[in-house]
C-alpha cells in the first residue's frame, strides 16, 4: 500500500529535480553571457600610440658602456 505511493513520489521527485537542474543551468549560462556582453560594452581598452615612437628613438641613442677593470 505504501510502496506504490513511495515509488510514485520518488519518480516524480527525480523528474522535477532534473527539470530544475536544467532550468538553473540554462539561466546560469544566460547570466554568464549577459555578464560578458556587459563587460565588452562597458570596458574600453586604452592603447598608447607613443610606444612605437619611443622604440624608434631608443634605438638611435647611444647606450652607456660599462668597463670592467681588474687590478
């Protein structure tokens, strides 16, 4: 008498838990996508345009040479 009812509850519980897991996984993936989308829209990358100029002028300059003396 109790066994069929418990089997029914167990079956329905498992299906409902699987449904909830699927919904939570879907919602989590959607929230992750929205977070990445928001970050890409609201984050700017700043590039220094003078870095190429600094490299060119640095090659022409003379570097100090160190002399090692032994006594």
